[in-house]
């Protein structure tokens, strides 16, 4: 694609999809949202009117195959991600898919197989932390070599209050998957073994999880830890710390002013990920559209989405069995190198 404006179709216009529509419309000059799809007719009509989309659909596959749509953004519920992304590959259209790529590693691999068979990268995954200024500064410091070789990773992921307990699989697949990608990206190494444990969200429902702790071992000797609080009771925070041979570096994600008054000192904590990663989502959208204009794929790939799901599956198995699990990652196809 070499022309100035990329015509995008968006599947799913809820909280995340709605934010993407807004960013593509108001923050990315080179993008035009021409089509939206949602099963909620009132919502899709409202979003279409707000962004000026010409076409509306109740079926995602109709949007994908419409000739006016050049690229697709998938923000549908998780269980539809793999199928819709696979359809975009079959149609030869670039696709930005929100995480996770699929709900199992086996399903994610089918997407990778389809993309490899086509011979070129068409998929970018919504691991937005690669565009978060706080995370980028930590990554740049480690890559500079100023702290020596990376030997340790620690990620903390705190979710806002939840009305109902989440299942263990949901917490790991939907939340911890972000931290798993960060753990690979930050360390520049693959995870070789995981040991996951958790506290149930409800003592009478052992299949639920409120707090998940994952210990990581890397191929090249590093270690790591991921802590995910699925029901914090107070707000949303995401931070990462890297340990090098000669020092450490960490994010400081709270963006509010530090206020001291009445014998107290406090900062406001973001309510959710849309607030915390507001800038990252904009930069992510700009990068995706720029990559389509230049014809040079960038950002997290389908392979990254697949490997993250391999680790996700291993974490779920480890938590359920109460034992460490070896992570087996196959050789990376050539289209994902470089």
C-alpha cells in the first residue's frame, strides 16, 4: 500500500474497539475508518456516525471481504480473534488483532501456519506495551548495555475491582498474556520453564483466580516473576522492573501529581487500561498505519501472539497441577526474523 490514506474496517466497537475507532479517526491522519461491525445495531450505528464510516455490518466476514476495506482491526471478543484473523489472511488484507491472538496455542498456530503459507506478514498483535513510553524507556536502557546483561524480569499487573470472580484461564489468557509478552520482549530471550500458583477468587470455586504468581526461567539463564492481581479493589497499575549485571531500571507508571495535604501524601491511580495506556494506544495505531503505508511490517507479530499462548497454556497447566512446566517453543519461521 503506497497511497496516502489507509481505509480501515473495525470489527467490534465496544470499549477497546471504540477507542481504536476514536484514535484512527482523530489521531492518525493517514487512516480513515470506512466500515464498522458490531452485533449491537445501536452501538455500531452510533460509532459509524461519529467516525463517518460509510459501511456498517452485523457480520465480521462481510466487512473483511468488502472491497472498500483495505485493512482490518479486530477488537471482537477473544474467542473470535483467531477465526477473524485467519479470514483476513485468506483475503490478503493486513490485520491488527487485539490480544490474545487465540484462546489456545493450537488455535494460534493455525493463524501462524496460514500467514507463513502466504509468504508475508499481514498480522500485528495488540501488545501495546511496546509503545508505552514508560516501558520503552526501560527497554532502551537495557538495550544500551549501560546495566550489563539482563538477568532478571519482574512484572506487576494490577486490575481494577471486579463484580464477579474470574476463572484461572481467563486471568492468565486475558491479563497475564500481556506480561508474558513483556517478559519475552524486555529480556530478549525465550521462556524455558514456568511455575504458576494462585489464590482463588472464591474459596468455594477453586477454578477462579484473584491473585496469580508466575516464576519464569529463561533459556539463557535469566529468571523472572509475574504478579497479576485480578481484583485489586482500588484501581489499575502496570509496572516492570529489569535487573542487569550492574544495576536496575523500572517504570513509574502513575501519571498524576503527588499531592500532600492533611498529614497525607497521595497519587491518583488510573481506573483502567484505557486511561493508563492512552498514549500507547495512539502510538500503536500510528505505527500500524505507517507500516501499511511503507509496506514494512512492524510491531508484535502473529508469532509473538502464538509463543505467548504457548506460555499461557503452560502457566494454566502449572497452576492446575501445582508443578513447574517446561515451555516448548518450536523454531521460528523465516518470515518472522529480522
